[in-house]
C-alpha cells in the first residue's frame, strides 16, 4: 500500500511539472496569444454601414484615401462619406450630415493638402513596404494611426489622420479618425469657398474640385484681367487726383514716381483678395500660385517704398540746390549730403526687409537656417570675405554723413584732381572735375586718403596769382594797377585779401604774388585767370616791356681783359671779328 501511494504521488508530481512547463512554453511573455493583434486597431462597438463599397475599399490606408478622392471627384459625396468614422454623430443624423461633411472636407482637402501617395501605406497593418524602393526606411513598424497631413488653423494645426477600427464580427478597416471628422466644420469656415465662390453653378464648382486645369486657368485669367483693370484705374484716377489736388512740385513728383508701383500693388492685392479670399479657389495650381502672388505684392510694396524715400529725399534736397552756392548757406551742402546718405540707407533697409518677406512667402527661412547652422563656420567665412568691401564702403558712407569731411557740392582737390562732389552713393563718391570728367572713388579708399576741401567751412576762396618780372620794376605801380583791376571786377567779393607782395627772388627775376578772393571756388578760378591775363598785359605794355624777365650779358673788350691778365671763359660767347667776349652775368 505504501509503495502504491508513493507511485501515485510521484505520478501526480510529474503531471504537475509537465503542466507548468507546458504553460510556460505556451505563453512565455505572460500575455494572451492575441495581445499583439489587438494593438493594431481600435476596438469599437459598431461602425457606420459601408453600403455599396467594395470589400477591399478600406482594407489599407491608401485604399481608403483613394475611395474618398475618387467618390468626391465623381460628385458622389454620400459614397465618399463612407470613409469617415461617424460614431460621434447620432445614427439618425448620419444620413443627412455625412454627405455634407464629405463635400466640405473634400474642398478643404483639395485646397490645403497636397500629399504624395507613396507616403501612404498600402498594407493592412499600416507599414510602409520598402520593397523596390531604396529611399524607404526599413525600420517601419505596424501602425493603427497614420498622419496624412496637417491643415493650418487660427488656434492650432489640425492633423488629418487615418485610423484602423474593428467592430465585433467584422474585419478591421481604415477610416478617417473621429477627431478629423469633428474638425471639418471649423476647417471649412476658415478655408472653405469665399462668398463669391458660393454663387457659382454647381457644375463649375465640381469642375474646380476635380482639379481640372482648364477651369482653374480660365478663372485665374479672368481674375488677372479684372485686377489689371483695377490697377489701371488706381493709376489713372487716384494718383492723378493727387497731382490735381496738390499742384506743388513735391506732389507732382511723388505722383509720377508712385504711379507705377501703386498700380502694381493695387493689382496684386486685388488678385490676392479675389483669388484666395473672395473665391478661395482650391487646387494645386492655386496653391502654388499663392506664394508667387505674395512675392509680387512684396516686390510692389518695396518698389513703392523705395520710390517714396527717393522722391522725398530728392525733393527735400532740391530746396537747398539754389542756396548751395551762397556763402551764408554753407549748411545746405551738409543737409543735402545727409539726405543722400539717409536715402541710400533707407533704400538698403527697405530692400533687405522686402527680401526677407519675399523669402518668407516660399518658407525658405527654415531651410536657410538649417543650412547655415549645418555649415555656420564656412558660411560665415564666405559671407565675411564676400561682403567685406561692400560693408566697408557702406560704413565709410555713414562715416562721411556723420563727420562731414566732404559734402555734396564741396570743391575738393583729390590726388591732384580738382572738382566738386557730385554724388554720394552706397559704395562710391563721384567727383566732377573742371573739364566735366567724372572720377569715381570707392568710399573706403576716399576716406582713408588725404584730400583738400576748399569749401568745408565756407565757399569763400582765395586764389594766388604769380608774376615774374625784372628787378627794376616799380612794385607800387603794379600794386595800384592790381587794386584797380580788382575793384572793377564783379566777381571780387570785397577788399580783404586783395594784396600784391614780393614773395621771392631768383637769379634773373623777382616773384610777385597777388591774392584775389571770390564767393566760391569756380568764381575764384575765373577771377584768377582773368586778373593774371590783365596783369601780364599791363607789365608787357609798361614802358614797352622794359620790365619783362630778361637775361643780362656783360660786354668786355679784349684789350681790357688782357690788361688785367684774364682769360676768356670757356662758357663765354666770343666775337671772332672784333676779338671781344660776351659774358652772362
């Protein structure tokens, strides 16, 4: 009996161990056998009926998306609504509201979402199939929720998602998520058709929604022609009325300069409002056209701002042009120079701002920033080397505007060239010489080299006149003649500086310097030339040219030279006939 009991106990122990081992090997993870399958879909109690749809219409995410797009393009929005999960809508309301939601969603979908079909999985488990495509990542995992895209909204971006659902006793299918369906009304209010679009016939709206290029191009051409007429009207009437309302020079110049930019700006804004607001046309053509129209508006606005800045600066500076030659208005040159520099600086700022907004229309800032961050060192070096000269000239121009070493209209002597400052731009200065030549000098080079400014503090200029005459001339007589000539001249600006002095002597001549002055360098130059001519004529005619420069030769007979024991100098000129020598004294 004891042996029998021990045998039965051993047998029961073996059975228990085998059972435990079987249980462990049968479920090593401790989870149910179908746990991984439940993670591939969302369990729901029921789904809206899918009547008339093919069995495989919703098996994969791509099949569901294609079903929705094809049904919507055919105008069968009731069939298209089968791709929605309508569980959040009461069952008695689904039949009436589902087609309307499908039509609204298709409009927003066509306008704002442009997806690549290759990015949508075509497998029931939602995994991308990398076969035959080397660009596909091979680390994809099965999914039950897939993001198709995102649509911008005032509050936040709304994600459009396809999710996999399974009701009892039915296979899993892919549908648009309930959250996506719930946001259709809000998206339609923001991105739906404009007020004018809703008055178009249904056939036209369906043609647009089908992305028919003929419908899109026809409507865009009509809108472009209409907005061109609007721009012409603005140019002819609004700008023209400004010129008629104010007959001043500033208003006329501003009207002429702003006519073209205002017309383009008005046409661009009108086209943008009609196309993307009043009609709100969907489709890829309109979607691609929107940044181009935005860039057109930015360019027109920048063009108008540059024209306004330049015209206001030029007209304001024109008021000083009549005063720039007057001595008491020496500050006019400084004001004109500041206006010129301010004009160029503001133009540069407007162009930079316009370029920034233009790049923003194409969403290039993100790519540019990533590129610059990826190669910050190389980009910084290249940018620094490329812009060193340009930025140096711009900074030199600002320095000239602030310190005023030279102003527009100043008479300067730069590297042996005399002229007046005619223009001051971003990077160079233009000097107009006395013979109507233009010398263009980079600002950084100009500011780093010395030059003479003859009208820096005042336009009053003193010019010297040099005469070389014989020692025997009567200097007071020449001085009296010079004073008489100066007093008779209309260009002379007063008794100051009108002096004549002996400033040097040479071996054969005496140097006389006469000073004359005038209100500005050009007038002083003309006065100097005229007085020099008249003084030369006076000395020439004085006692038949007796006091003109001359060389003296001493004549000495040969007998007198022999009496004192002298020899004829080698440099002397001998008279062979008379035996005499002429020596230069």
